[in-house]
C-alpha cells in the first residue's frame, strides 16, 4: 500500500485550481455586455470585483511562496483589470506559477517557514498552511462567482470535478488547451 504523499496532494490541488479557474473564466467570457460589471449580491459587488480579488490575493501569496517581497503592493490597485480578457490572461499566468511552486515541493519545503511581507512586519507561516489557506480562498470566491453567474445569461460551469481518473472524459479538451497531459495530473 502506498503511503500518503502531501506533495502529490498539493500538486493535484494546484492543477485542479488552474483547471477550475480556466473553466470559470471561460464561462465568464460568454457574459453579455454589462454583466461582468453588474452589481450583484455577494461579498464583493460584482463578478469583476470578485475575480480581481482572487487574482490580487494570488499575487500576494504566490509571491510569498516563491520567496518574493511583493507584499501588500499586490493590492495597490484594488481592481487592476477592467476587462475579462486581460484578467483571465493574468490569472492563467499566476495559476502556472502556483503549479510550478507545487511541482517543486518536497516534504522539507512544505514544513518550511515562508515570509509574507505585511505592512511594517513580516508574517511567518508554514508553507503547507499558506497553501491550504490559498486553495480554500480560491474555492470560496470561485463559489461566489459561480453563484453570481446563476443570475446572469451564462450557466455556471461544473467546478466540483476533481483530478481523478474517472473525470478525464470531462476535461480532455481543457487539458490539451492548457498544455497538460493526463500523465502529469495522475502522477
């Protein structure tokens, strides 16, 4: 019996995160004019605001996971992107950075302490805790966008498939478009 490998788990979460973001942003690309910015009932007032929040938080935490010092400058512009195309492009880039971080994980790295540049202080956290927090944050806010899509002209996409063998039939086109292979996902 194989032993549990937390590095494998985080790799799969990173791939799933990128796949879910790609799927959600692809659905949002079909919104009618004005729906992206429309005021809606949620924690953030629009799909645009929520997706920008996901991105800026990713910039902050992924920079910290990479050992960078971007810190709170990630939030200098609350909504850095006014259009979905530019936002989706930047989200894809940061998702690939997170995949790269998780591809390079070792048990030692997971247990290591990373520095997050806060205002006037450095927050020190275990890498595995930051990764758990980041994946939870992503899931939470993607769920809000998913719910907001229910009140738009676009049907919310399937987001709760996980990277398991049986779901391969649902993702083959997306996997190809992302430049991945099923072998990458299943190792």
